[in-house]
């Protein structure tokens, strides 16, 4: 185990342009290798990818065409950026929503993954009609984020080994934040989209409505009003993975915190910086890399590490960089 410095960056580019192109040039070798790891023939064609994106997420087409142009109109890049039927990937992660009457909700999440596979870029954008702030993945998808309508979304792996013909979940998170204003509209979108892998999304709006969606490629979405998600979908489908990630223990911890009358927004957030929610399983590629606390009613997010907190917001989004020493284990 060694400590590796990793720089998180905050970038604002409301309409993606030269800043995004620079990130693409930097990260494309990594994504190209990932996209082709099962061979080019295993990935959908450009025609199929665009057809599916236009059919299911037409609102994103102008932004998609823009980034494909910025990526040099490469066929391979265009296929990868569609995020239709991407190569499988696993993460762990914990997330939960704290709210009280007359107090706006807070969505807190831990992202558990390998540093070598993370972009670490917080984007402030306006790709469609909405301002969006979120942690980037797959170059224009999001791991978590919020929009200026007061909607916040976060993802975890769903703990099932099923694959299907659908979209990678980072693009789904982006799509919800670009097109939805509340939990009800997010639910409508999630009910009709196809998914490549099993994931859980927790969604909260400024009114405090909460939804956790269990998404899988082989069955209809399961919607619950449970304000927490880890790495199973109600029941454990993959016992070995569940034991390795302590998914049941983490979910119970979050629900216990939410149910206690003495839990405050601050104490709920702090709990994500401690075991069992804070993971040190870096050797398995599932160590906690950052904590995010979204307050969508205020348009504010705090990105947290045990000894540092970084606040960003719609009203005052200041570009910057923070370097954190992250533990890089055996998984590279």
C-alpha cells in the first residue's frame, strides 16, 4: 500500500469547449484502453450507439454532437461517448439522504473506487437549459451531482452480475440532472430507460422527496422511498461481493443515523468520514476516494476528506484544485 497524490479539479465551462477538449486529450488514452479491453467487435457500432442515444435521450443529442466534434469526430470516441453498452465496471459506494421538517435535505455519498480509474473533475456546466454541478466520469457522465432546479442524484453499484443492452449509469445521472426538476419527473425517466449494468440511484429534490431506484438490465426498475443505498437491491444477489464490501452493515448504519432524532445534518455528514461508511479497502479497489454532501435547495455542495472540505455552489463557483494523498492498493 502506498499513498499517491491525486489532484481533484473544479472546472466551469457552461458550454463545453476548449477546457473539455483538453481533459479529453488527457484522459482519452485511458478510456480508449478501457473501451477496447474486450476487443472492438464487442462494442456497438457508431450507428447503433447514436440511434439508441437519439431514441432514449434526445435532449442530449446537441451536447453529444458538440463533444464528438471536440473529440476530433473520431468514430471510436463517438462510440465510447455514447455510453451505450460500455464495458462492465464495479464500484462500491454508500449514500443517504438526511432531512428534517423546515430544513432542506442533504444527500451525502462516499465514492469507493481505485484512484487510477477516477477523473477527479468537478464540472459546472449548462449543456441544456439547466446549470449542473457534479463529479465527472466517462468524460461527460456524472457519478453524482445537482442541478439548479433543486434535484440531486448519486449512484452506487447494485450488486448484481447481470449485463444488458443499455446505457452506462454515469450518462443516466447526467440525463436526469439535465432534464428533470424533481423526484417525480426523475422516476418517469428512470422507468423507461435501458441499463447496461445493475446500479442504484438515490434521488432527492428541494422539497425533500426521496427515491431510491434499483436499476438492472434484466428487469423493470424497482422504486423505493428508502433514503439510502449501498451495494445490493433490497436482497443480496452476490454474497461474496456483499461480504467484501460490507454492504448490509453500511446500509444499516445509514438508516440508523437517519432514524435517530439527535442526528443533525452535520453529524450525518461526519459519519461518512468514519468506519463503516468510510472504506479503507484500497487493496480491492474499493477505498473511499471522496465524500460529497449536496444541499440541492441551497445549490451548495461540500466535497470532503478527513482533513479538508471544499465548498462549491452555483452562485459562487470558483475554479480550483485540491491534492489529496490517496491510498493506491493492489488494483491498478
